[in-house]
């Protein structure tokens, strides 16, 4: 695009009349951020460098074809005899050029050798202090630095440029650059360049705009003539009573210079968002917030309080929102709380029932109760005098009874009457699977079995109620009960009873014999009946029965 503009400008210049005799007037061209000018007048290279530096530039560096095209617009047409010096020279520590290199060992006045372009004139260069000039055919030729050239090309670098104005038919705008070039055909103008349109009475300056970039501006506020660059207005230029005036669309306002437009919200103090209103602005807040009383700041909305039931179970307010959670024992599934099926984890030994919430209920089959020490397991239980045994279906001989029961013939468990075995000191009440000891009036239990007089009690043990009626009194020490012989076959039982009767009769005649039958419990969890036979005592060891 730049090369096209330069070509169009060159075509326009070729269509003009030929210049008069004598050196051409100074000229300049700006391409993007770089400007190039030609200074006519014979002089040595060192003096030319000082002239360029005095106006803020340096001798021109021709690094690309775009720069070469700019030179073609500045130098005389082919056939002239002008030779213009550029900023390329042999370093002082190097005596001769190096033809094998692109710049032949020469360096730009900026101290580097960077380039995408070279256009050397054929021939063998000579040694010594060498500088470079552009010949009329645009080829580069090396010259002694102390020799003179017809003119020199200067280069100026800027952060930006202003575009060429479009004044309209019949109007002429003259530009003056900071480096002293005055022309009307410049494509771009560097900062601090002036534009003069005498026909409209307008004087403009290229300045940096507050929003960035470079624009034409006027020393006075507001619009200038609408025919020139829309009066400088960013939006529209209108005539109001014979005077130009800038106007902005709805929702925008004029800036300080009276030409630019900015949103009504540009300097609004809104904490979150702003929306333009008729001649003013309105602050709005993000979702989850509401506008505070000052109309500027935003405060959080507590959705949990403002909208009861927004969450199914637990609602936790957050900054600008809220978070739904579930009670223990529930889990969030697709935004809803669903009961966690604890029974799927197999925590219960027998049966498990899921109930709403975190707990779950373990239950047992008939004949079992929840284990008192482990709620997940079951223990054998019987609340009758006879219950079915817990038998292994794979091994018929492996049957078990709960505590306080014994296995009889078959698969039945028979309650053991502990009261018949004399466990209690005074009174006893038998219950399925266990028993309870009581005391007569005037006595209290000192432990689970033993009774002591009330006056001897320390008071630490609570006496058993006196109104309890025991089911059976404990057996006397001088009597035997055939119930102790359970489990013995009927034939052996009959013979043993006959022998005991004869023995009892003989002992009673010769000595006051006493017999006891003790029933002992080997363990706290198992009860068994033990028959102990006591040999009668006689006055003489040699006496015969």
C-alpha cells in the first residue's frame, strides 16, 4: 500500500511542469513513522551530518525498497547530474571495503549493518575513508568522505504521524514540518507539523490525542469549519446559527476539546457496571448483588435468606451467589439431595434397612437380638423357656444355644433353672436365660448373690425391693433333688436312685451323715450341671456298711 501511494505521488509529479533552472526546492516525504527530506547544496559528508542532526534527524538509511522509492520522489528525474549523500560509510578502523558482503563492510550512521536492500554501482571500490552517495540513476557509489556531493538526504523518526487532510474542491492546505519543509503534497505529517487553510481561516497542529494516536487539533475549543476534515468532530459537525458545532450520538457526551465524544459512563464511579441514560448514567450490579443506597456501590444478596427454600436442604451464602449442600447421609445428584444407600456397603450382619438421613437400621432374624457391644452384629436370644437351637445347616451336629440354655435331645434349647442350683444366698427368681437374686426382709444384696443385714450394709448397694415374690426358694443343704440327674439314661437313673436310697438308710442309722449336691457354673457365659458325690463319714474307719 505504501509503495502504491508513492507511485501515485510520483505519477502526479511527472505530470507537472519541469522545474526552472537552479537547484530544486527542499522536499520531504513521510512513510508511516519515518520522514525523509532532501537538502540541496554542495558540501562534504561530515558537514551534512551536522545539518541533519540540527533539525532532529540523521543522514538517511536506505534499508528497504520502500525507502528507495521515497528517494525516487525526492531526487531529480533520471538524466540529471545530482549526487545525494546518504548515511552509509566505512568504519574508521577499516581501510578497504569488502565486496563479498552485502553492505561491503560499510555501516549505517546508526552504528549497525541491518538491511533488506542494497543497490551498489558496479566497479571496484577504492580504499581509504569512504562514504556513500546516491547517483541520479539511484545506484549507490562510494566516494571519499572529504569530497563534496550536490545535496544530502536526511531521515527523521517519530512515534506517529497525522494523515493528510482532505479540504475539498478549490481549497489548498499548506503543511510545515518540524524540520522546516513546507509543502502541500505530503502523504503524512509528523507530530508538531502545522496545516494552514487560509481560505477557511483554519490553522491546525498535529498532536497526540488523549485516547491515543495522533490527530489534527486546533488551539481553540470546539469545531472548526465543517468543510475541512469534518470540523475535527469525532462524530458529526453541524452548523448552529452560522457557527460550526460538534454533536455526539445519544448516550455519549462531548469531551473537553469540544470535538471528541465519550460515553456518559466514561468517568462514572459505578462499582460494577454503568449504562448510559438520557443525559446521565445509571449504575447496575452483577448477578447476585444489588445496588446500595448511594446508587454507586453494590452489596451482596443473601439468597438463602431472600429466597427460602432455594436449596432442598442446606443453603450457604457466598459472595455474589449461594451454594446448596445436603445433610449427612445424603448426596447431591443433579441438583437434588438423594439418600445414600448405606445398606449397599454391607455394614449389617443380618438385615439392613435404609432410613432417611445418615443412620441406617440393622435388624436380626427371629431368635436373635442386636449385639449389646456391636450394633452391626446379632446375638442369639430367647425369651421363652424353650427355643430352637442355632444349627449349622451343613453340619447337623453343630448346634448352639444362647447363654442360660442347654441343648437337649434334638435341636431345642432348654432354659437352665439357676435357682435350683443354689446360686442365690436367700431368694431367687428364674427368668429365661438368666436369674435374679433377692433378699428377705431386713437384708440387702451386698453383691449379685449374697445378702447381708441392713445394718451391716455400707449403703453403697441399693437394697432389692422387699415386695418381690420369688418363684422358688433355694434348695436345703440336707436334701437331694432328682432334677440334678438330667441327661442320665433312665436305666442308670433307676439303679443309682436305688443305691442312694439304701446308702441313705444305712448312714442315717449309724451316723448323722450329710450329703450335698452342688451345681456350679464354670463360666459366666456357659452353665453346666455337675453332680458331686460325698462319701459318708463313720465313727470308725474299720466299720463296714
